[in-house]
């Protein structure tokens, strides 16, 4: 269990994280979404012990992370920007990680490199951006850590590699009970990967939920009636959003799908059609319901 | 132990080429001296035994800059600071790996020189070999310690290198100015008589530089007391470096001066160091020589600020702080002039002033 209690991190006048609190359970894939500058990378750096919180605490299994070797042994952090020793190849970087992670598995490293099709003795500076990300993921998976912290690591991977990486991460979660925390500025990148999603906004988590629960708790439909009507017609339903164009309305309703459908069918509509809803839309609607107002730049993220 | 081995491997990029250069240079130069016309010089002092080492000790800076290079980029800092390693262990590993590389290079070149002596039949004083090995090792560690302290204060290579220069040389330069300024016009007291703290040859690293410009020190430089004396600032600086490294926020990475005010302070201290020679002679402060030194100091200050900030506008905004360096030099003069006047009074009076 990873716990952040009222964590604040400032960089001179900028408050990157503002009294952020969250609990990340074991054995899950936890996604952190937010616009650029929302504080995702800062939060991961606090979780990995790179930064020390100015206020509050970051605990991994009830242990403070910063300057705590025992707590840090359990986690591995892959930052958004790739780094390698000068002229190093994957073998050399493997030796670096093996020197500090007691549970580092060189056989697993070689097997993963083989599976990903990456040459272990080719200088990393000749790798493409995607290959470097794969190399970093392979190093992380070989450390034997229980907590993987990936900062925008999946962004830019091709679909085949994304699928392979996801499979490997799920293996870690199911076989070893590992926890994966991954950030992205794009919800689409994480939608099909995470069990839990949190939205970071201006240095705080404004929404945190189970992905399946989110997806099943909100439905989107189009409906039309012969007579004139407005939002008041749907009084018995928990309407999150209502938009009418001509006689056809688009409804976003919070609730159980079958139950809502029955209620609406009972109103004898001319048209009633379920429309697929993306996680991104759900987040936007939920955020609006919470009273957050996005400018155009934010909503595009 | 694993981390130490890893650091040893990392520092091989610096250590191996330098070792090769030192050994080849020792072979050529030492061989030429022993087999050639400088035969007699070899036996006269420990200094000339290992010609390459007097330069090699300053590579302590390279070892520190490369060992702590992860501090100079955000991505490197992310990797190293997220590893399950305590900062004390990291600092110790870099130090031990540097000590191993530099110690091994010094030892090998000493052995190489010993072999040259034995083969050539050149006379030598056996005790000079372990003594000079110890001396050069302490000098190397002194330079490394100053650089490690500079790295702990900085977030970029340029500020780390500038800080190292200030830490290593500015206190000695001030001591030199103090001693020189007070007694320069007093013929009966040489500034070498002022005790070890003001004697430029006692500090191993700066002493070697002094030796390079003044051969008179050659015979008295490499001694056990000097090596032991230099161990004190080495240990103090290593301790201060560790203390700062443990407290250094990792967000300093890739920021000019690690501590926000350090960039300004570094520039001011650099300018101060350049202007310091004007205190040697009060009249020079308001002469062409003084103006030249102030202009040179300003140039160094602006160049440093430009390199550190990479932005002309930002560098120009720091210009007013240059006045701090000027004020510091004037303050130094204010102390030096009365002190020197007091000393001058002790001089024998001019014949014409006697009645």
C-alpha cells in the first residue's frame, strides 16, 4: 500500500503539489492523468524518493520513502526522459541496476531483451526513442521491484509494443502482486491499461476511481419524443449532462444501465439509443459535475 | 561493495586514459632524465622523480565531475536518486573509486620510475619514492575533495568547476596576498617565514602550482609534514562535501547554482579572485593596471554568468552584484593598507630623512 498524506511540494514560488492525498492499493495498475504541469512527474519523483516532500508524507508499506534504502528497494522509477551512461549498451545498464537491486534477475533481463527483440550489446545512443523506452522498461522489470513507477513511459510506443508491455505488466501484477503506477497526459493512453485512475489537476487529485466502476456507472444515450420536452422530464434520473438539438437529446446519466433504460422506455420515446461513451468523456462530465471548469487547453488534454 | 565496483567501472572512462598518459609520459620523461643529461637532477629531490604526477593531481576535478555527473541533468538525477542507495553510500563509493584510480595510477608510475632507476643505474634516494607517492596521493585527494564540495554546491558542470576553483584557490590566494601584502617591503622578513598557514608550499595542491612557477620551492615541497598538513583541509572538505551532498535537494539538477544564491556568489567570488592582486600595491588600484584587472574581473564575471544562465538578459541582470566583488576588494585593501603601513614603519629610515 502506497500512501500520500497531505503532500505539498514547492519549487520556489510554484506549488507543484498542493496537499495531495491518495491511497494506492497493492496489485493494481494505477493511472495518473493530468495536463502538462499538473504535478504528475513531481508526484512520481516523490513516490520514488527523488524529491523530499516540503509538507506531508509519502509512505510505502508504512515506511517513509525519501533516503530510505529499504523502502526504495521495493520500487523502480522510469522517468519520462531516458538516461544512460555515456556509450553504454543494455548490458552495461543492466550491471548498474544489478549493483543496487539485490533481487535483480540477469536471466530475466536477457529473456525480456530477446522477447522485445532488442540487441543488448548495441550502444543505447543508437536506439530509437521507442527502443530506448522499451530498454528502460526491460531494466525496470528485471529489478524484481514490487512497485513500478512509469512516467509517460507508454506514450509513443507502437501498438504492438504497447500490447507486449501491457502483457508483461499484467504478468507482474497477477504473478507477483506488483503495483504499477503510470502517468500520462492522455487518458486514451491509459484507458485500456489501468484498474484505477486518478485525475491530477493543479497539484491535487480531483477524481480517483475504479475504471470499471466508472465505465459502468455512467451511460450516454440519445432520446427523442413526439411532444415538446426539456430536462425536467427526466426528474427521476441522475442527469449529469443534458443537451438538446431539435427534438433529439443527448443524455449522460449516472446509474445502472438496465435500470435507466427501463425508466426511459417507460416514457414511450420515439427514439432511444445507447451511445458508446469514452473514459475521457466520463472524466470531463464528472469533473464538470464536481464544479471544475476547464479552459480549452485543459479540456484538450 | 557492489556500488563501489560499479563506480570503479564508471570512472574507468576517466581513470584508464589518464593512467595510460601518466605511465607513458613517466616512461619517456623519466627515461630521458635517467639515461640522459639530467641524470644528476633525479637524485637531488623527490619532486622531479615523477614528472607527470604534478599535473595528474589536478585530474581529481575530472573524477569528481564525472563521478557526480548525474547531478547535472534531471534525467541522470532521477535515475541515481531513485536507486535504493543512501546518499552517504553514493558519495563514499565515488570517493573510494576515485581514490582507487588515482592511487593506482600514482603507485604504478612510482613503480615504473623505480624500475627506470634500477635499470639505468641512476642514483636515487629510496625514501623519496614512498614519500612522493603519499604526497601526490594527498594532493590528488585534496583537489578531488574541493571538486566534490563544488559538485555538492552546484547543479551544472560550469558552476561545479568554477566552485572548485574558488574553494581550492581563493583561500590560499587570500593567504598569499595577506602575507605578501604585509611583508613585501620588509626585507628582513621573508613571507616564507610566516608559518605553515601562510606558506604557499605547505598546501599540497596549490604548493605544486607554486613550485611550477618558482623552482626555489622544489627542494622543500614534498615533505611528510606538508602531506599531513594537506590532509586536514582534505578531510574537512570531504566532510563538508558529504554534509552538503546529503542535504542537497535533487531538484537542483541542471540548475546553474544548486543553491539559488550560489550562482551569484560564484560569479562574485571569481571576480574577487581576479581583482585580488590589486591589493598587492595600493597605488595600482587606481592605475591602468588596476583598471585592467577590474575589466578582466568584469569579463570573467559576465562570461561565467553567461555560461551559467545561457541567456544574455539574465546574465546582464546580475551585473549589479559585480559591485559586491569591487566592494570586497576595497574592503580587503582597507585591511591590508594599514597592516602594510605598520610593517613599513619598521623599515630602516632613509639616510636623507635623518637629521
